[in-house]
C-alpha cells in the first residue's frame, strides 16, 4: 500500500501544477506553500499543506493528485446540509474528492464534468427535483453506474418513489452521521 502521507518533493509539486521547480520554490519562499527542509537542505511539502494550497488558490488538480480517491457530488438546496455532508465525508479516512451543487439542474451539469462515483442527492429541490435527476442518470447508458444515495426530510412516500426512480439507497433527514458514513462506504466499496 502506498504511504499517502509521504511528503512531496518540489519536483512532484511542480509536476502536479505544470510549473517549474523554481516556481514552486518561489511559492515556498513567499509563504504561499508550506514546506520544510530535509537535513540535506531540500524542500519537502506535506500532503496536507499541498491540499490546502490547491484549495486556497483554486487549482483544479484533484484527479492528478489523488487518482485513487472516489469522487462524490453532494446536491442539496440547503447550504447547511451541504456543509454537514461535506464535513462528514472529509472526516472519513478514505478521503474523497467532493463537489457540490445547489439544485438538480446544476447537478446534471456537474455529473457530466466531474463524473462522480457517488451522488448524495436531496429529493425536494428547485428547478429539477431529485426524482428527475435520478431518472435521467439511471436511464443514461454513460451514467447509470453512478451510485445514488438520496436524502429526504419527507416520509416513506418520497423514499419509495426515489427508490423506484433508481436510487441505490435513501436516508431520512436529519441525517445521522455514523449511518450516513456507513452507507457512503457501503455504496463505494
């Protein structure tokens, strides 16, 4: 198994970012990118520092940096729910690439670009609801393999209907952290 916490060399960072080693050294010297020196005087960048740098400067390198990480698209029209789900996913040891969308229309666009393995999908949303998003994904030859974990604040009727639309599982809101994480792991294994 690869040691995911092994620090990166300046050459590896340069390769990830498609820049020269000198550019990386300038980022380090300016304090933009956290790094430490080895006893031999070479810079090394901890993975967490690099991830923070990539996030802060909005570099889109996730697939190159973490090709083994599963992609999860979180779709909900409530910002607080998105943040809860993001936090729940980020606290899991697997480390997922996470994207978010605020409605079904945005979700369908992002599904095409981001190509998630798992969609955490709210059912009741503006523009295009979760039922329609689920049907479109499960009826598309290129997307039907995407796992869908639906979430709803409504009752059994919504749960039954979303499962008929092709969702792999449905959880009631408010979400229970451990139950949510267990089902994410189950669907992605």
